[in-house]
C-alpha cells in the first residue's frame, strides 16, 4: 500500500513540476510538497524517494538546465525530505517546516557557489526561498487533512493481516 501511495505522490510531483516559480533556472516549481506529504505520512524513506524523483522530474520538464548537477540537487531534496520526516513525526512540525525552507533555499545551493559562482547563488536563492516557502505552506496545510483520510485506510489494512 505504501508503494502505491509513493507512486501517487511521485505522479503529483509531475503536476507540481508543471507549476513553475519564476527563477533564473527552470526547475524551481511546486514539486516538493508531495515529498513532504510522503515524508510526514509514510516516513523518511518514502519522502526521500519522492523528493529526489520529484526534483529530477521537475528538472527534466525544465530542460535540465544544470545538466548532471541536478543529481546533486535530487540528493539534497531526498535528504531534506528525510530530515523533514524525522522532525515532523517527532511532533516538531514547525521546526521541520523551517528547516526545510532554510535548507532548500540557502544550504542546498551552497555547492553551486563552487561550481557556478557567487552570482548564480545570489540569483537563485530568492526563487528557491519563494518556492520552498510555497511548497512547505501547501504541505503543512494539506498534511493534517490528508492524514485523516489515509491513516484509517492504513490501519485497516494492517488490521486485516
């Protein structure tokens, strides 16, 4: 059942990837909120897979403007989703949200200071901040509502075994 939900969430990243945030590069989009949903509802591993795949799909739809560097970003998204899951599931949802926004907007692009220079970093951070904030706000609003629907289904499946 969790694999099915993971597939649905990956499909949602495709929809989110089509909703772009104006940015220097074309891969800033509403593709992270399904990863945050997966992380909060199903745990870190599913959130990480959805986060990594979500970024790669968004980057692909944007024309892969950073080429193989998108693999670095996908790994960062996976890590951020995993950390989000850990904190959110420990009851620290606001810490999880703040860390995701700050990590995605300011820490994740740090390696690109070396690869692409300070101008790229300074140009991408505002768009990443807005995109991260939008993704996180959507997730924080949707997670409790979706949990009310999904958790009873998961507990019924577990009880049937």
